[in-house]
C-alpha cells in the first residue's frame, strides 16, 4: 500500500491541483478516488471473513480509504518529514486500532 502511495501520490497531487481548471481532469480524479475506494474494500472484506473486523465493512473501507490516502501520506512524509518506516508503523497501528476486534485480555 505504501509503495503505491509513493508512486501515485505525486501524480494525484498534480491532478488534484489541475482539476479546478479542467473539468475532464476533475472527472478523472473522481474516478480514480472511486476506484481506490473500491480496491481498498478488499482489506475490510478479508478481515470480516476471518472475524477480525470490529466495524461495518463500509465504514472500514472509508477509514482505510481516508487514512491510507495520498493526501495523508503527503502530509506526514513530505510536509512533516516522517520517514517511510515511521509512516508505515503509524498507518499499521492506526488502522489496527480503528478496524480490528480488540484481543482478549
């Protein structure tokens, strides 16, 4: 997931900046975001299949889509200077806390 954000994030930043001037780019950007959400639905679906998902699949998909977004990746890595490792650890920890059934204690 992070490797994809690193590759696609810069392109999506440019696309997002250009969409205001060109309606066709706005449509493309919207379709890319919809496709991202659809692709990321696999994560909560897999967790639900094994009984590890603590929230509804739709809410989980939205959570993954938002937290693993190119925008958040850019904010934390490029703008705040986080290392790749720090971002990966944060994303994994944050998604686990938001999505997973708490382990029995």
